[in-house]
C-alpha cells in the first residue's frame, strides 16, 4: 500500500477553502495519512505551492509550511494545528 495523504475539507486536486488561505483565517486544514511503510520512524510534511510566482526568479516553488519529526504512529494533524504533537518541529518557510 502506498502512503496516502488526504484532507477531509477539500477534494483531491480541488480548491482549498478560503478559511485555510491568506484570504481567510490562514488555518491549516486537517490532514490524515495512511499506508506508511513498516520501517517508518518519523514523518515530515512540506506544503509547497508551485502556483505562487517567485518574484525574484519565477523558477522556485513557494514553501508554505514545513513540519518534521512527527511520531511514526501519528495518523492525522488537526485543523489549525499550533500545538504540534510528540516532538514535531516547525521548519523555516518562504
């Protein structure tokens, strides 16, 4: 089984609701994943956006959010996550 990431608030390749964008409250959407490899020790989440133009070079993908060191037994991230679970850390974004 392949690793699958989904959100219950929008369809695959669908529009992200405004509440989860800079036009709304900017809340992270809830995310769920399944199908992790048996050897998984932790997870990393990188939310990038190839549709946001890079004003300097117009060649880069905009990185909205980086989270890492998620526990391997974690299977979801709740909407508006601020208190990161089990030692998860937030990286630098654009």
